[in-house]
């Protein structure tokens, strides 16, 4: 597994994905990492796989998303935005380390189609797409 600094150099926002399932070994590694992040942060973080509906709306086409069937949900109240950013970034860098691509998603997913139940006071703070990108991205400083 690459180190965190290499992951920081290599990571790009990827919006076009191959329709390739995440292998069980990687999904298990993600779920274990999510469990430790959730415990540390107090945020509710979920991995949803094989869900083509979340990025099927008009906004997904506006955001140029293609083939995205896997995503993370970070669920929190409005007072936790800084934590959402900090722990979300840990999640995207870990994903890069195990060979997956990601993209922070704000408005381009179908909020009524995401696969979770929200408790009173909770909101989907952010969605992060994850999977195998069609392209690697270009190097940047």
C-alpha cells in the first residue's frame, strides 16, 4: 500500500468510473477503516456499493458523473462541517492508497435515492463517489 504522501500526490477528483465492482477485499478494508473513523470522529459514515440510482438524476449529468455506483455517505448535524471535511479527507486518501478513485460530491447526486435512513437531527453532510476511474487524472503541484 502506498504511503499517505504518495496518495496526496496521486489523488484527483474522478467523475467518470468504470462499471467495475469494488472487490470484497477492498470493500472489507474500507468498512474496517470507516469503523475506526466513525469511532474516532463520532460521525456516521457508510459505504454504499452497487447503487446506480444515486447518480441517475439530471444534476449528475450536469456534474459530468458517469458509471458511479459506489459512494460514501457522511452523516452529521450542521455543527460538524469541519469534522466532515477532516475525516472525509482521511477517507479519500485511504481509498487512494488501496487503489480506488474518489470525488467529493455536493449537489450532483439524487438526495431521494441515497440508500440510508436519517434519524432526527441528521443530514447527509457529504457524498463521496468511489470506484475505479476511467482515467487517472493529470499531475499537479
